C-alpha cells in the first residue's frame, strides 16, 4: 500500500477543511495516509478516519527573531531527518500555509500543491504580490500544481508559463451521500416557512466574502416591500461588525457556525454568495446536491458552471446582489438535476493520476 501525506493548517470550519476531510474519507482504504497539521484542532478533527496518522509540524513564534530562526532551523532539520522523501506522494492542501508547504515538499519528490483561491483577485490585481506568494511557497519545487478552478489556473499560467506543464485542474470531491443524510437531521432554530428564504453559509470575512452586500441589498428590498428573509450560517472576524450593520434591518437572522449546515440549506429556497473572489466554492456543489438554486457573484467558474443551469450569476457589487435576489423573489429559478456520482467519478480518476503518476 502506497504511503501518502496531506499537509494543512487545521480542521476547523471552512470549505478547504471540508474538502480535505472528504478526501481523507475517500482515500484512506486505498492508501496509508498521514495528515500533517500546523494546529491539531478543529470541529472536523474527530471525523478523520482512525487509520489516518496525524502528526503536527508547528513553527516556533518567539518574538525574538534570532531565537525563533534558530529554533525553527532545528525543527526543520529534525523533521527532515525523520520524514525526508519517506512518502510516495505528498500534497500541501493549504496554499497559504508556509509550514504545510515545507512539509509537502520535504516528504516526497512526488509532491503537489492544491490552489483553492484566485489570488490575483485577493491581491486586487497586484501582480507583484501575486508572484511573491507563489515564490514564497516555492512553487517551482512542486511536481504538480492543482487548481480547483479553470480561471485561477489560466491566470497562474499567464504569470508562470514555465510551470504550465505541471498545472492540473481537479475539483474537490464531495460526500454527497453524507450531505443528503445529514440534511435530514432535525433542527429547532430554523423553521420552513412560506416565505422566500436566502441562506449564506461560510466564514465571516469582509475582505473576501463581502456579506455587507447581502445586508445592504436586504435593506433596499425591504423598503420596496418584498417579503423574504436572509439566514447567515457561519462565524468569523467580521461577525460582530455584520450584526451591528444589520441591527435595524428586519428579516435577517444570524444563526452562528453549525457543525452540520445541511438541514439549514435544505430548509432554504436559495443559496447566496456575495464574494469578491473564490477558488471553487464547496457550497456550489452542496447546493447542487440538495437541488437549491444559487445566486452568486461572478467568481471562479460560475459563468460556466452556474449561470442558466444552476442559478443566477451577478456582478460583484451590492447592486448585483440586489438584482439577483429581486429576480429570484419575483421569478424563482428551477435548477438542472445534478449527477453527484458522475461528478465524483471524474474527480477520482484525476486524483489517481495526480497521486500515482
């Protein structure tokens, strides 16, 4: 049995963490898997299959720079002695984590990195910052560079054409049977009502998620007399800011982070995403599985995958979100039927090639 390793930051709430957990559950019977974490914590930690070995590689954060560098040099040296090229395949699953990148590059010559975001958008089209990110994570040392979005891959190859032969596209696996099962669990803090219900599920971070667009659009639609409600499921650094912003706006509910968000999605009429940038949102696929229409800003591959098939794609603005919500309230939207099994089968074929070639 081949030995493979995945490196990440933690297993707390998030689309990347959900995707990683699904990947571990799918592959643990085929490979001997080690999971390296920078922080051994998170709500999904106890869901990791028992036969997955978990190790921790956490850099020292001493405020004395010289002391910190010495300690981390020793840590890296010891790690290399124990794990250098000990695996048949390794992958950094958290692009932003320098320690995860070090672990992946150290543990196998057959190493890959997963890119879950369009970093050109996150850096506001700043090419210098964009290129620095990839150089900092030693992108040239990876045998395979895996993108979950075709648009993000296209932008990367334009900046790093010398890496183009190493670029691969692979969407995240989805545990559709588990999602369907969990969506049936009873909840008591959200009831199905005869009113259009929009739901946003995710991290509360204004720089990326721009939830103020949804709140402002809600206020505008309220003034125009539309009947609907907006549910926020999630938490983050901007949660208190959002609650203050929405304090005097009716029809908005903050339910906090949920270990199982699927009954809430099932209880809603449409999933809404207002982000400025994304990789390939896991919530897109989760909504498709539960047959829920999607209203989203023009992020990732949304125009190709969502528009006119699974939902409404709008411009990245408050006005765009307002128009999308208004269109749905007035006209609704019936999404196409999503073939979950076919979706996963295609990804598994790509994964096998990534791991074994």
